[in-house]
C-alpha cells in the first residue's frame, strides 16, 4: 500500500505528461499542415478570406480566439507566405502547466509564383 501511494501519483503525472506533450505535438502538426495548404491556396489565386476559411477548417481542434490564434498572409510579386501563431493553454497538473502553459507554436510556409512555364 505504501509503495502504491508513492508510485501512483508519479505514474499518473508521467502519463498526463505524455498526453499533454502528444496534444501539443498534434497541434503543431495541425498548424504546419494548415500553413502549407494555406500558402498553396493563396499562391494559386484564392483570396485572403478563402485562405483564412481553409486554415480554420483544417484546424478544428484549435481555439480560433483572436488572443490565441493569429494568421498572417503576406503576399508580394514573387511569393506568398502564411504565418500561423498559436498560444497553447494547458490546465491541470501544476508541473505541466509551468512547462507548457502559454507556449507559442509557430508555423510558416512560403510558396513562390512560377513566372515561366517550362514543359518537360
């Protein structure tokens, strides 16, 4: 009983840490994919509103609150870049909230316009 009373909280903290890290990693992968697809859509002629809608549809698991989710579409004559910044909020176990709360996740994708079509 004594061993279980000592080991169980540590084991539960370890399991919750794995879950939290997996959730943060999943969110990072989601914004990476959304930034890449958003830049691809922007470079082929879609409007900023269409790109924003696409990115929001691709990240349903994230909070799209303006204080946590930022999307910047940067266009010029040579390229289009999509930047996404997401602030992670972790609640629950104090050691994990100290490590992961307010963690900034960032993704950037840039696509260039093709100026000359070269057939192969």
